[in-house]
């Protein structure tokens, strides 16, 4: 347990591959409590996370971004789909177990207080997982104190405190230290800085960059804040109602967004220039309910360019420009009048 | 034009048997009709406490107010009973961050709006419902007649916030208080609600005080922006002055630590440390312990709020000596370039 997990497949092999992940949540309410409807949180989604990159995930509430995070860590069991961690299939014969996956993939949540045990001191919290995985207690405590120093908290004054004695920013540093306690290779940050004040958020973002370089980490960074995602990510994945609508390098997504939803998301950002205020909202309405998503393209009910074909056929991800886009306007011969 | 609202040297202290919190420590500002004042601050800065004091919403027995809040010449802090009830809703109304909890879940939207109208204006049942429908139209809610019959849980977050705005405007207030009304909304919905507030403010010639922690949101809606720190306004000025030439080190720090386009790969200029505990009345500049320009005189006494230029007030003793730092102006410029690079919608 004590050794850092070795890179096995070389730098070109993706660290994590997920194929056709699906998660539907049944809603009880029918006769005898039987489920009549389902929330289609994540629908047949495939992605890869390259070694050493930061993959940003953006989207509005109900788009399934947190469900994706929980599936990647197997906090939720997918209804279908496969995952491969650096060449090893997860939870399959000849592959690795879910426990082994979780040693290499760790997660930080938004609510820094709810994710810490209020009855454990900070050092006990940090030493918990290493001890559970077989590290002697004294060693686990020593490592915990090292980690505290790494996240900018003086071990002498913080090690024996309880979570309620810390500020939100300090607690989130503890959560990040805990995620690193098992020396993972991939850290999933699910809205990890969203609850922090701006001045504290900047401190934590700087720290995340430092830790990534020092430990050679790979991040999946989930956030609703497009500016923070742009700052931190190498590649960006845009989700809408359980589907990827666009994925590509950060420069491609922010510099040349191709999907109408990505374009709307980016121009919905408040302007920082009082002379260039937003005059018109890019799209109207709220994201629809993921219980009964629209047929065909799920964005079509809010899309200014929607045509008949958008209701009939689901657009698949297709290379367009430097990125991949799921839009009939970008698919040759799709039947959309704006298609190439 | 005379001021709609004038707040002078407001202090708010919360007293409980265990502890005392000096939440607001001498805040003065004014708002005119047809003007939006944005109040920007981080958690614990006293921005919401200041806003709620205008309606005297804090529990009477645990709150000590001093100073003056005058609405069209009437002192709010001395109001009780009927005058206070008349103030709330009829003259000043408020919208909150969580429209889901601001509505009663067991009554329809129409019922709640009509009830408010009847209570404050004495209109008949049918007139009140007619007015409720007009208000939903005013808030740009599609098919308003059906929406009147909807329960709060049947509406999406953005629609509920629109209904909340309709409710707030039901008795023609002259001042609208907005406490982070778009923070819980999705990005594409937030901008719709911001634009709605801006349009209604113009149409109805409202005074608006808009409290937020998000600089971008404050810039979108405000004519003037005040920045609060540790219960005081540290800077107050026109929106362009505040964005182009922020004077207070805290305002500059906030702008520099706010991530925006064009900052990739750069190290963020985080403000070190954390805001002070407000158990004591600050005896010096509250920001001095985190300020890289702090000098001996910053720790000697609280700095006064003085005019840096016309209409631009700053609470900092070092402000005149320091030229506006180049990196900040530089950042603001990169962002403008980034914004114009957007693909226009539609």
C-alpha cells in the first residue's frame, strides 16, 4: 500500500477509460411502489482521462456531472458500461476490484463540513484510510502531518483540532489532504471550490496546481463556474441532460465553441466590463427535467436552430473543428439545413 | 433628485448570552429612485445584515441598532407595529436567494400574491387575482393564467424566482432589496433573471439594492458598487470607477483573485489569510492584517471614508500615495478582449 502506484501502460495509455456508462434512477410511485418513471441521469456516456491532464466537466444542474463523478469512483454502480483503469478492467474477472480502484481514484466534495467526520480530529481523519489499508498507526499519523503541511496547514496547530474549529477554506484543505492520503493517481474534484469565497478560492486553486505538479496527479474537475474550469483544465467536457454535447481542448471549447449550448453557456457569463453589458439572454427557459428528456437532441427545446431532424434523431459526437460535437448542424448530411 | 433611502452610520450588533457579534460597524450610503446600488462582499462581511436592517428583519430582542435609516425622510429604525408592516411590502420589498423557501409550499403562487395584494391595498378578491396575473406577465412568466394555479414545487428554479419578483412588486414598492437572488440559479437562467431585474428597475423607476458576492453579477446590474469588509464599506463608487480604477487594496485583491478568461497558467493573486472575527469593534483597519501595503498608521486607528475622486469613496489611508497597480488594469483589459471574442447567440 505504501508505494505509489506504478504507471503501467506508458504515457499514451489513458489513465481511465469509461465506455457506455449509464445510470438511471427509478422513481417509486406506481402501483405497490413500483417504479414507473426514471431519471436518466447519465445516458451511454463514454470518456477517457489522459495521464497527467485536468479534464474539466461543466453543465447546469441535472446534467449528470456529479453522477458521472460518482460512477467513476464507483460510489454508484452503473446500470451498464465498462471502466478500464490504466489497462485493468474494473470489477471484472482478470481486472481490478472496486477497492483497488478507490485506492487510485479519490474524490473531494463541495460541502467541506458534511464530508468530514465531526468526531474525529483532523489527524485521525487523515490517518483513517491509510490505517484501513494496512499502514501502521504511527506511520499513518506521520504521513498525515506531512500532508497537512503540504496543504498549507501547520500540523502543530491543526492536527488535533476538530472540523467545527476550522473555517470553510481550511476544511476544504483537509478534504484535499485526505484525498491524497492514499497516494491516488486520479483525484475527482466535484465543485470542490464552489462554496468558498473568492479570495479563499484563489488560494485553494493555486494549491491544487502545486499539488498536481508535486504528486504527478490527474484531475477530473467538475464545476458550474466556467471561468474556474477554463483556468484549471486542459480539456473540457460540456454536458446537457446526461449527455456529452461537446468535448475538446480548453482552447477549442472556449475559443471556438461549436454546439449552440456551449455557445449559450459561455455568453451567459456575466460581463466584467460595465460598457459591454449583456443585452439579451442567449437562451430562454430552464434546463428541462431529466425524468422525461426530449426525444432526439435533448437540447432542441431551448435551441434557436432546432429543426425537424433534431426531434427525430439523436446527434452523436462527431469531430468538428478541433473538438467533438453532438449537433446535427455539424454532421455532414444529417438533414439539418445548416449541416455541411 | 432627493435620496429615496439614506443610511447614516449604521451599526448592527447581535447579542446572545454566549457571544456578541459586531456585524455592521458604521455604514453610510444612499440610493436614489431609478438607481441600482450593488453591495459586494464575502461571507461575514455584513452585506446581508445591512440589507435586512432596512426592513428591520432581525430579531428585536437580540439585535442592537444605532445610526439612521431614512426612507423618503421617515426613520425606519424607530418604526414599530403598523408603520413597520406598511413599510414591508408596500414601500420596500425583498427577494431572496432561495425562492423555494420564500414561498409557502401549501398555497398556489396566485393565492400568495393575491393575499399580499388584498392585505396591503384592500382590493377585492377578483381584482387581486387580476393584478396577480398582470404581475406574472410583468415578470415575463409564460402562460401566466395557468401559472397562477401552480404550487411552488411545480415550477423550475428560474420560474420561482420570477414569481418571487412578481410577489415583491405586487404593492408597487419604491425600493427593491435583492439578497443574492441569482446565486442558486444555473448560468443560463441567472442571466435571464439579472436582465429582468434590470428591465423592471427601469420600467418602474425602482431603487434597487443588490447584494452579491459575484463581481460579474454586480457589474451587470449596478450603477454604483459598494464593497464591504468586516462590517464596513471600504470602497464605494460608480461601476466604471470600481472596475477600471479600484482604490482599496481589498477591492483590488478581490478583482485579482477572481478567475476569468486569459488567466490560464498564471498564478492567482490570492489574498492571504481570512477575514477577522467580529467579536470586538475593530480598533484599526480591519484589512490591515491581510494587506501587503499595511503601515503603522493602519494599525493606529480605523481609517475614515474619504473621497478619492468625485463620487468615489475609499476607506484607506495609503490610497493617495499608491498609483493604480499595473497588473490589475492589465487583467481588466484581457478580460474585455476575451468577452468580445464571444460568439453572439442566435
